[in-house]
């Protein structure tokens, strides 16, 4: 990933996605916001105990940095529902900070509509098809991994927008790494098909699971960029539910700028 500075905010970008001038994206840190401890400071999620005014202000900081005030997000439920935003949905140019629905993956072909995922250890998986001009953003925790929300999102892009998976570019953001993803009750929680991704100490490599699910869906391995940044190990930069318990959520945003 590369470090970017814009409008007084520092955030990260995937090198592979940053080469496309027609999109904007960013993985924001926990800094440059207004929320107090334990949500310090750029918490973009409501319903955690943070004041609504802080969350609203923090989202404004994100949209100023990304360059669009149309922030689209979902009520994340750790499921496999894929939500699509098209011109047929009736979204007007006046919509701002809009909840698209309940689900964990967002897809759009609409310029100026920026898809936000809210995170504290889960993966944001960003996808872009430069030919069809379609972007997607996926909220993928361990529950999303075992039901293959990544593969289902690629399938939805194929069905709804005729995207060619071989042309998709993907970025897997900062999240719980194999160093910290310990599941001592994995035999009850994680299907046996995923046990080969377990290390000798009951730690799972969910980055590798997502990579393989994307390649199984048709993506080229060369088109998948993994941040290799563990949020649990880097709480000075990112929120981590595993490390902190009560904490905020950082933003991962992608959209077509034109």
C-alpha cells in the first residue's frame, strides 16, 4: 500500500488500484477525527456508544478527503447479502450519506457514489473492473469468509454487469492477520474445508482464504494485492475489536469519480 495525504488527512491506497485515475479509494486510519477514547478518533460507525455528532463529523472528514459527499454504506450483519446501486435504484444527485440496506457487499456502476465499509479487524475487499467501470467493496470477517462472500460478490458482478473476473483488480485491506487470528474452538466455528489454512497454534490465515476464493472465482493472482497489515498488531493505526474490545470502526472507501 501507499500513503496518501489529502485535505489534512493521511490514508492508505492500494498501488494496483491507484493507477486508475477514474476511481478514488482509501483505507483510513483511526486518526484525524473527533471522537474521544475509546473511539479515538476517526470512528465512522454509529451504534457503538460514540456520540452521533462525532460520527457525522468524522464521516465528513472522510468525504472531504475522498473528494465526494455521496457516501453509500450498509448495515453490516456478517452475512452474504450483496447490495447493488444502479441508476434504476432511483438514487438522486441529492442523496448524501445513505444506507443502501442490510448486507455486507456493495456494488455500483454510478459515478460519484462512494461505497464505504466500516472495520475493526474484518477485511475490506475492494474490486474494480476498468472495462465495465464497476466497483465493489466487501465487508469480510471470518463469518463472511466461511460463506464465501468474496466469491458471491464476483458472481454478482458477472451476472448484473457482465464483468469478466479475469479483468478484475482486487485489494485486501488491513485486517486480522494469521499472527493474531486464533480460533481455539475452530472445530465448532470453522468448516473443515478451511482447516488447511490453520497454523500449528490454531491461527488461521484469512488473507490466504480470501485470495484463494477470489482466484477460484476467476481473478488472476497477479491482480490481487494484499496489504499484509494486521489490525490487531497495529492498534496505533487501526481499530481492532480483537485487541481492544470496545472501540471504533475505520473506513474503507471506493468509488468512480467520473
